[in-house]
C-alpha cells in the first residue's frame, strides 16, 4: 500500500514514444527510455525502448485505472 516504484512496459508493435504521446494527451505523465539510457537492462533483454511510469503511493486507484483505460483504448483502437 505504501510502496512505490518504476513500472516499465512495452506493447508489441507500438513505439514507446507513441504510447507516451497518447498517454500525455490523456493527462498521464510517463517517459520512454531507449537502450542508450538503460544500457544494462534493455540490451540484456533485447529491447530497444520501453515506457516508464513512476508510480507513487500518492497516485490514486482512479489515476491508475485512467492510465490503463487510455492504454487499452489506444492499443485496441490501432
């Protein structure tokens, strides 16, 4: 309940920068990191880039639900 951390994810076939832009339009702040910024982690797993969400214990369930809903609409709508 009081923990927080960075949640990283990818969506097959969708550039993380596009995901970031879509979530930003819905007032959700995330970042995208490419292999140059996370050399050890991404290279080792064969990932070029990923989306990074810094989820904090101050985020509400409604905010998290909103993020998931935006992401789902974007992915399904493609």
